[in-house]
C-alpha cells in the first residue's frame, strides 16, 4: 500500500503492520499562532469561531474564514491536516495535564 503525505511516498507492504506517522515539526508554532489569529478575527466579526473553523476544516472552503486581519490568507498557508494535528495535540496535552 502506498501513502502520500506532503509529496513524500510511504510504502507499507504489510497490511497488518501499524504505520508510524511523523509529520514535519517545523510548522508546530506557526499552526498554533495561525489558529489563534483566525479565532480572534472571527470573534471580532461576531462569527462563532469554532463553527466557522470546523466548516473550513471539513470542507476546505476558505469562505468560512473572514478576510479580516488577513485570517483567510493565513489559514490557507497550512494544510488542513496540519490544523487538525495542532488541535489534537493541544487538546490531548491539555487533557493529560488535568490528570
């Protein structure tokens, strides 16, 4: 089986073997900053930021994101899977701290 992530091909010849996914780490802080900037821009324009960002992540349609504070251009700098990765990482790290 062949997987493609960021123009890199991964081949798994054993279908029962667990694949290890390691995305690039260089965008970690950038993704976090973009998410916060977009959140604030949506909030300032009286949108529900969570609903709007979910709409964008699920559909890929940038019109869910306001152009206020250049938020639409910023969010398009990252792939949607990078946004999901940052959201999941942040959520799990915060939940783990509560234990």
